C-alpha cells in the first residue's frame, strides 16, 4: 500500500498550494484528482475560464473603447460562442501545463480517481479503469471544492437551461438571458453577457444583493446596470419554471410576473463536493450545503490529522484566500510556524464593471460609531481615465477623523481588482491619510484616484482647521 506524508484530495488553488508547500518542506506528497487533468474547479469551470470569458468579451466587443467611439463600436461585428471558447481552451491548456510542471519540479505525485475514506489514514481511490487502489497518508487534506447547487425544480437540460459550470460551453450567444441568483457568480455572468448586448434579467429573492459591498458603491453599480438596460427583479422568488411553445424557459415569479428568455442560468449557490468521500468513516459531518467546519487558525477538521481548505469550508471562497489556507494547513501539519494572516484581504468581483473592496464599509463604520470622513474620486477626473475614455468608475476611501487611519477602500470600475492592493497594503500597515497625500503616484494612472480621494476627505474633515489642500 503506497504511503505518503501528505495526501491531498483535489488540485484546485488550496490543494496545489498545500502540495507544493509540503513538498518544499521535504515531505512526500500525493495529489488525487478525479478529473482528467489537474487544476480543479478554479482552472476548468470557475475562476480562470470565467475571467477569460470576461476578458475575451471586453476585447472583442470593443467595450473599453466605447467612451471614445460610441456604443455602436465593435472590434468584431459578430461574436460567437466559438470565439470565446477557443480563447478559454488556450488559456486553460497553459494553466494546466504550468501546474503539471510545478508538480513535476517539486516531486509531487498525482493519481487520477475518486477518493473515499476507509479510516483517518487510509483512502480507497477508484481509478479511471475501475480499479481500486488503497493509499495511506499520515496527513490528509480535503480540498475538493464545490459544485453548482441544482434544485429539483430547475429543468436543467444543457441546451437552454444551464448551471454556472455548464454556461461556459453555451452553444451560441443568445439574444436574451435570465439569471437566477444575484450572488457573485450570477452578477459576473449577467454583466458579461450584458456586455455582448444580450438582454439580461437578473432575478433575486432578496430585496438587495452583494450585501457585503459598501451601499454607495452598489448604488453606483446598479445605476450603471440600469443604464445598460439590465432588468433587476429583486425581491422576486421563482415559484416554477416552464417552457413556452417556442421551447424557451419561462420563470414564473411569486409576484405573478413571468420572465421568458432564450437561455436561463441558475447561479444561486454551490455545494461542497463531498458526497463520494465517505466522511462517515472518519466521523466528519458536512452541513446541508456540503461544507466542512475547520479551525480557522490551523484548517484542521474534528479529526486532527485531516485538514480541509478552499471553497469546501465556506466563506470567503476566494481563490486567493484558498491558496493561503492550503499553505497554512501544510505548514501546521508539519510543525512549521506561520505568522497570523493580515487582518484585511481584498474581495474582487469580476463583473462588468469590476468591483473590489477591502476593509470596513461605511455601514460597518457607522455600526461601530467611529467618527469618520469619506473621500471620493471619479475615474473620469483622472487624466488616465480620460485617455482611456472612461465615463464611469469611482473610488471611495474611508478615514478615521480621530486617528486619520485608513479604514476602508471601495472601488467600482475598470481595473478595480488591481487598484485595490494599494489600499490593502496601507490598511494592513495601519497607514493614515498622510500616505496618500504625501506620496507621488505615476502620472497619468488610475492610481491617482487615491490622491484625489484622500485630498477630498482631508478638505472635508479638516477644512475648518486648515487651508484646503489642492
């Protein structure tokens, strides 16, 4: 029976980071992956393909140039599904090649198959040809990720009713689309297809969406969606889904309204992919959404030698944080101390336009009764924004009036997920408004928005005490 110091189930962001970290510590490592190629959901159906789709759509549609050339501007007149999927395939092939080389370089072994627990240190792996191989691991890491939630009332057919994994292989670009679920995934796909001039209706049973994002930022975002004719059906629960005479899916809402569209995307949640792991053999229980409970400091489950990381443990379910969880788990498993993670990490939503946020929102600051001031910069106010033809986009910064420390940064617009890291660094280093006012930023850049917003906050907070800074 082959034995390893660490056996990792799943090769997504957290699994591969844990495997490489353990290998660099001189440990023997095996990664078990059920799919034909390594990479997990992140590479094959999640993060990388959806962001590649977004980039392809923005490039081929000429979205970024419309501020200069008008809404009718196109780089490619007729954009088909094959245009998007061909670029995705190139990107995914490159990602897999990089991962395979990384595993090979670090001596990480791989095995294709489905893993199931026999005991706390043993797994049975059913390989592609149906054979069962028993594997022993001193430490075992569950990094299986998630799969789309597929409720029985949704008539998934892979033709015009899709889940969030299947939508990547959509056979043609539709004229209309309904999206059920205004979470991160639903919003991303709704806005990506909207950029292709698809008539999109976003359906959400709650009266608000993306509630972790600063409300003022969301108002800006919603205004832009409405300007693009995206229909928002908030506070609208779907009671049933039927097909009309033309075979189009029709969502019947509890309010009595109906939403008919060529294509329906159901993107309301994901489930931990744990059903085949035989967790009962080791006494680990998953919640109703297939998520596992861990100690957030060590990533250990209730069984000390078994760890879990990534989306299967729930929030924040980001590729970036999953990677760090994998590294933390591997280090803890083999007695290597790691410093506590920084207090603040950025959250990125790859919608059109992008949203990124770090630190406290204005609602958080109010709830804690912290005296604060806000500074705002519009991207169109920056020279770089004008050069790029940006008509929308904003940065909102929140500062403590008492200590002058930065409390939060919230951005909607082009490049938000890149720009946010400046604010993240200053937050984690406990920096103040002075950093942004006193430092020099490259000109012309969108990063100038930091200086504009900080000067705006300074003039509002301290204008009565000192001459305004201009």
